[in-house]
C-alpha cells in the first residue's frame, strides 16, 4: 500500500481540472495521504476562487525555476546516485518521438523530472500518479525511474492516444504499476496501442460529481435557455453549434444560447454570431469559476456540446446531476453516459443539420426534457457519484 501519494498535473489548479480536485478530495476522505505537484504554476486569471488559491498554496511547482537552481539540483542528484541518474537520462532520451526538436524537449523534461524527484524524496512520496499521458508525465516518468518508486496514470481523451502521446503510451503503460481509464473507449484505445501482456494493468475509474455540492435547479418562464460550457477552441465545435442553432431558430426554435468559456476561437465565434444575426439570441459571458458555471447550467433548460473530440466531459455529468437534459455528439466515451433518447439525445459529430433537428425536438417537448433529465440524474447516482467512481482507483493505491 502506498503510504504517501503524489499527484502530478501539468497545471494545478486549472479551470478544466476541477474533476481532479474532486478525485483528490474523495481519496483523502478515504484516508489516503495525497500531496499535489504541478509542472507549471497557474496564471492569476486561472485562479478563480478561494479554493483555487488554497490549492495553489498547497501545491509544489517544478516551474518557474532559475537555470542555476535547476542545474544545481541535477548535479546533486547525479552525485547522490550517478548510475541511476545516467540510466534515467538515457531512458528519457529514448522516450521521445523522432526529431531533433523532440530531443531537446526530452532533455528539458528529464531536468524537470530530476527537480521533481528531489521534492518527492524530500516529502516522502512513495507513489506518483499522473493525470494525462502528456509532457508532465514525461517528467513524472523520469522522476519515478530515478527514485525507484511506484507510478501510475489516468488516461482521459484522444490527446493521450493521438500523436505524439500515443507513440509513447506503451512505454508509459509498461513502466506504470497500473493505468486508470475514465472510459471503456479510452481503455480500448490503450489496448490498441500496447502489447496484450500489459492489458491487465488497465481498468476503469470514472471521473465523478460531488452530488451534495450541486446547486438547486432554477425554474423560469419564457424562452428556452440552452447553454454550452467549454473552452472556445476548434475541437469544441462552437462554430458548428452556432450554425446548427441558426438552422433550428429558422425552423421555429424559440431559444437563447449561452456560450460559457473563452479561448483561441473567441473572435471567430463572435464574428459568426454577428454574421448570422444572432447577437440578440447568443450570449458570451466568458469563462466562469466552477460554482458560477454550475449556476449557469442550473438556470438552463438544455445543455449542448458540439465537440469533435472528447473523453467523457464532466460538464455532461454536471448537467445530468442537475436534471438538465443534454444534447451531445456520439463520440468517444460520451455514449457510455448518454444513451440516445434515454439519458439524453445524441447526434453524429459534425452533422449540424442533425444537431439542429435534435435542438428543435428537445425544445418543442417539455415532457421529453423532463424524462431525459430524470433518467440522466439516476445514471449519475448509479455510476458517477465521486465516492463511488473513485473506488477502483483507491483499491489500486491500497493494493
């Protein structure tokens, strides 16, 4: 059993990583000792609440660090265990995709990993858990190899399986004691990319919701309220959502749409709203803290996502916990939560006419919205309550 567990994330806290905080809280309630580590310190605009400030204060950060201090730490680790250091450096250089640029980054990740190893050792961490198979996991891979402690991963979405992460995933699975997958789809992708002898390490551990912290649903009269919560970026498909919303309103849907979030596509989304003459129907309040995002969902009649790639979005769980019916693309792990016409409505990803059909359908039928919301809420209780969802992960930490 791990006595003290380190959690390593690329940035913590972060607006998109509230599910990790819920997981950490649940594991701590179960009696396990968790220390949080992050590669990068969050910028001020990502610290949105008192809880974010507390998490930031309790988290140890690899970066920023002066080059001199980074070099001093690496020299110290080399002198203490020269053979381990050289072995880990060689392994880190092998653990990369082809190309000279990736070689340079592999060296940086190794140096970061040695700095992390020093702090893990100082705090008595005997097991490190990484969320996502991303560059933070490269540093984690180096740190645990040098220290000889346990290591594990949680795999989420397609970024863990696409290039470049997918090319290196088998090595990570081989090095890990166990690998949690938040969806059966994700587990299948990990199996596709790894030797069958490693499949026994893969298991399902869902992200979850703290049902006792879900606000009350707010009723209202008047025009239907649709909300989309997510980063404004190409893979989230908001440009297509606006097109679908336009088609739906042209067919008689009487609704407003709120896009909660910000990101690199914000200007293009704003231009598309103006192009379609929807400025009186579409509101863009920007990014919101977790509590305010939940309130925005609670005030809505429908939550919609239009993404091209996902794992299993926590925002869908949050909506169903509030009994807000959802419309979502039939991709990746989403059908493991949203059963079409049972716990929500699905559409073919990228098919904006089909999305418009589903928006018109759900907007015109209050009884359908109520039925889907109730069934979805029960599904959350059955499988996605955080204490139940995290139980398999706790079992592996204790195992």
